[in-house]
C-alpha cells in the first residue's frame, strides 16, 4: 500500500498534465481568476510533471510526500472555493470536463492516502538509495535544463512566455479566459476594461461582438490592435434583478483575423442577493435627476 500510493498519485498528476495540454485547457484550477495567465498555467503544468516524476522515482519519499500534500491541499482549497461560489466546471483534467466538487473530492482522497501512508522523515533519511538517485537526478536536471532553454528561446523570439504560449497554440489574440467583475447587488450595471493582445505580425481589427440585455462589448468597437500590442475594450455586464451566487456570461469578440475570427471569453460577478441602492448606480441616479429636472421645467 505504501508503495502503491506514490505510483497512483504520480500517474494521476502526469495524466492531468497531459489532458490539459491535449485540450489546451492549461489550468490545474478552473478558468477563473488570476490563475488563467498563460505563464502561470505553464508553470503549474511543469510542476505537475516534475512532482509526478518525483513520486514515481521514490527518491526521498518523505520530501515527495510533503510536496504532494502541499500541492493537493492547494488544489483542494481552490476547487472547493470554486464549487462554493457556483463555478460550473473545473479545468483540472483538461479535455475531460469536471465540476469543482468532483475535483475537490479527488484532492481530499489523495490527501487522505498521503496522510495514511506518509513515511517518517527519520526512516526516509536513513534509507540508502544509491541506485535510484543518480537516474532521477539526471532526469530532473535534464528536464530543468530543457525547460530553461525553451523559456530562454521563447523570451528571445517572442518577448514573453505568454506570447510564446499563444503562438504555440496558434492564437492570434489573447484575452483573459475569465474576467471577474467583483461582487455586486442584483440588477446593478457593471463596467470593466478587458485587455486584448495581438500576438501576430499584422494589425487585427475587432469589428463587433456580443450585445444584448445582459452584456455589451461593443462600446469601444471597432478597434484596431497593432501587431504585438495590447488594447483594452470596455464591457458592460447587467446581472439579473434578483438572485444570489455566481452569475456568468459567455461573450464573443468578432475579428477580421482568418486565424481567429472569434475570440471567446467568460465574464461574471458574484451577486450578494440585496437590491441595488440608488447611490450604487451613479449613471442611473444621474438620469433620474435629469428626468426630474425636465418635469419641473415642463
């Protein structure tokens, strides 16, 4: 049992990393919050691969078990939080759509297995491991050197890891997959500036997008983004007038790029269940004052 747990969890981490890369859903968390930045996603996958190889190698089992406990605790905390706020899907297993609560249960099971089979640090330190250490050390050092070289080439060629990641996946434009508008009462109109980056060598024009009763992205459009530069667009989100919990809306930006004619993202906010105050909507308050002034004049 003690030998089976590291093998199982190592394979689980490697499989999760492979599924994320296969589906380009490269986040061990959900498509939500600051963890969706490309360089953070790439580093997370690298850590999953390295930790998976470490667990499979059985070198320094106490250190590997401790690192796995910290990792799965972090995963469980984030997946539990996303489930609690109502996030419908988790990107934990890439192309396999999984709810945050399912991922949370998997993380808890992994933690329970690690706690039940954890090696004692004295035993781990006193156990000689002459046969496994050189091979694992060579793999680890080789992996780090290859990743460092790839990162250096990416920085020199494209200027940033985010740009290199976008080119690797054939993206012409990049915007945050999820944009959080914060917390607000139901019915309150919210505004947010969203950055959009052009990773190509030619200008790209944003020519239109979603515009309906719940979300408008066309305030700043049409907009031309020069090659290699970033511009912001203003998005208006109009949550429902009643309810609580997480409210999300899928939106689209239409472009003149043949490589990426549609840029999709998700916007959302957390509804606190109270009714919006007059002071909370300054534009609505101004319109009401204006209407009252016209009535007095008439």
